[in-house]
C-alpha cells in the first residue's frame, strides 16, 4: 500500500524558514524522481521542485535560490528546505513520485504553509 505523509508546515512571517518532510512507504523510493507540489488558494496543484534519482534538482523560477529539495533514500524521505519565505509561497504542499514525468495517483494529506505578517 502506497503512503505519502507530509509534515513540517506552519505559519511564519515573511523572511522566515520552514523544512518540509515527506515520508513514503510502499514504493521503491530510490528508483523514482520525486517532486514537491504546491496548491495555492484557488489554484490547481503545481510542481514546484523535483529531484532525480541521481540528486539532480529543478525548481520553478520563483523558488530558485530560496528552496532546496533533497532526498534520503535510507529513510524513504524527501525534504524541502524553504528560506526567505514570501506570502506567494502560501499553500498546501504535497510530495509525490513521478513516472515518466507524471505524478502518481497517490497523494497524501499535504502540509499547510502560510506566510503572512
């Protein structure tokens, strides 16, 4: 049974930091590209960062230099380090694994990130 469990969200002021974690089970974790997705209020869920099986990372432009995605294959966990947070970063963050660049049909409950003064 595939499970994706996100944690680490919260409410912070602009300029603050958070570290999101996503622990998975039921998949061969080390074999997949992993991604973090954000669903902003009133918007569809969208990929914001991804990491390949070799550790190559990609980010949307607005996150470059502020966010870092990483993975720990021994712990079946993917992380998103978020620094210099902005109000536009607000949303529910989800992780998933990708198959041919498409997220699986399995989604966790997500973790809420709110950036507000």
